[in-house]
C-alpha cells in the first residue's frame, strides 16, 4: 500500500474510488492546509522547471495557478483581488513582457 502524505485536489478521493481503491484521508486545519499549500507549490514549481514540452509546462503552470488561487484565499483575498494587486504593480513597475535583464546599476 503506497503512502503519499500530501495535499491532493478535492475530487481525487472519488477518482481513486472509481479504480476500486480506497483513499485514507483527513481534513487539515487551516494552519496545516496553509503549510501544505506552500509545500505543494514548491513541488509543482519543481515539476514545471523539469519540463521541456510546452503542453506539459502549461499543465504545471495551471497547477501552480490553482495553488496561487487557494493561497490567496488563505491570506484573506479572492483571486480577483490578487489579480488587482498584480495589475496595480504592473501599472506602477511594469510587467515582464519586454524581456529586460538588469546587468548592473552604475553610481
């Protein structure tokens, strides 16, 4: 019997049950959930960094985006509120569209 001890998506226990297996799960406290979200986003980021194909990269980015959505709720904001913060920062400082790489700043 494999042991996973990791955060999973909401529908995974039902998906596992369809295969004839039984998932042993618990519901995390808010504090434990926040901690596991942080661990999961690191896991997904590592998976993204190790992909070479565009399609798989997009799948991993979608996983990261879902985790960002959940983390924004943990911090008391909706995804829309988080996106408004992103937009304000982009308006003030720009985004990452122009591919600018800073070498140094001379005094």
